[in-house]
C-alpha cells in the first residue's frame, strides 16, 4: 500500500487523483490533503478516504476548518501547514497540483524527505527547474510527470538516456479556436476561450491552452524532466488529443503514447509506477476515432511559443518572470480587464523590462516572481 498526499485536492487534478485512488483501493492510503480555501470539500474528502491531515492555506478558512473538523483529523494552517503536510514522514507519493509558483516550496519540502513527487504543476520546473532537480538528486527523490504530455514522453523514453533522443514532439490540441479562419482575437470573449473542445481543465490552464502558453511552459518543463535541450523539443497540433506526445530517437524511429483524452491515465501511471494496473479507465477505439491529424502551429496566432523559447534561451530568472506575468495577465483577462491578445503583449513587455539573474537562488526566483506580478499589475492598471 502506498501512502499518498495530495496538494490541491479540491482542484480538477486533485479530484481526478482521488477518483483513481477510489478505483484502485486498497492499493493506496490517503494520508494528507491540502487546499487553498475550499475546506468543506477537503473535509468531505478526508472523511471518504480517511486522511488524517488537512492543510488549509487561507487563514480564515483554516480557522473554520479547525472548528468543523471531526476527531482524528488534524488541521494545519497557512503556508507552514502546507509545508508540513507536503513533508509528512513516510509519505510514498506527494502529488502536487497546487496552481503556479505557490507549489515550489512544498515540492522542495517533499523532495528533502526523499518522496516520489507526482508533479502536475508546470510552473515549478519552469521557474526553478535547476533548484528542484538538484534537490531531488541530492535527496534521492523522484519526479514523475502527471500532465498527459510529459507522462507520454516519460513512458516512451522508458529509461533511455537523453543522448538517444533526436527530438521530442509535444502534441497540442490547438485550443478552442483551432485554425478557425477570420477569427478576430481582439474580440473573443472569456466564454469562447474557456470552451475547450477536448479537455475539462481549470480556467487558467484552459486559457493557457488557447494562447498555447501551456506548450511553451511544457517545453521548459521537458528540458528539466528529461535532460533534452530546448532546441530539440518541438510542438505539433493534434486536434484529436489521442496521441499525447512522441519521442523521435537518433535512428529516426518514433514512439508515441496514445489513449482517450482523460487526465486519469497520467495520474494513475504516476501513482502506480513502475506497475501498470487495471483501473476503470476507458479503452481506446482507434477505428471509432478514425483519422488522426497533425499540423505545425501558426506562430502569428500563437506568439506565446516564441516568448517561451526566448525566456528559456535567456535562462536565469527570465522563465519565472514569463510565468508570473502570464498568471497575472490571464487572471485579468478572466476578470474582463484585459483583451485576449493583451495576455502575450503584457508578457512580452515584462520580459523586455527584466534583466535576468543568471544563476539564481530560490530567493532570486521568488523575488523575480514578486517583481513580475507587481509590475504586471501596474502596467495593466495604467493601460
């Protein structure tokens, strides 16, 4: 039996992880859960799965949770509580689905305990990949990808060394607009952007899919996960979302991982690794799926790809600035105070302002993150 901690248990990935665990009982025991504010859902989950620890980051929500918690459930409050549940002694797997850079310190805390970290948060490796991978190596912690693309790459590599790889091909759905002709991006609504044709995801991730910033972040994440240079990581649009990514090796042979588009496949593989077990996941019917299509992304429609590559080339704290500026810009778009193209224009402007620290410490990364958020807010208010 594996003992599991889920950080971000009330979000879409956390809920999917609990569905996987429910289908595979008694292989897993849920030891701890963490949420930002939704303590009611966390207490429901704790009751269902027998979790003994619930961390709630928001102070008011943590106090309410402590008052409502039944005997046997210990409530941990604030960032300190999040770090405590992330580093519970004896936890076998810590699944991190905390949004953005807020997950960095908990992941490092889990790594210092030598846990297996099932990572669903792209931004952590984007902003501090060198720090996270170094800490994992020093403490014998393992990083396992949870998002579908990196899980696919991990499965295709199957332990093969980076030097055997010719290139990695990350597949992208193309978002809600695909190659729709005559689209005026200046006028698209929040509702249109959030209407993803294939995946059910959180609002921020869905917007990133529409701008394709998610693929830019995934390029940088893949670099740290698999040790392959950014120049050998490419993106191809695959609207059916059945081929989740491919690895082309030096001999020009390519391996791909295919499945029905469902996050539970990647989550289950990370939780059960190195085993493959039968769950309740849907079978893939290729005859029913019919043709599979692939095309190159249009750089004019998806400028975030070039911005991400530029940030990766600049290195240092630049990726953290790109990520932070994007997070703030996406939130302002969702609130209606920024146009859709305003997202990448704002990110580009922040990158032009920033002079990266070349070999950053965690304090440098967090300071770059804070600066970019503050400066992005200022630019949007002034526009």
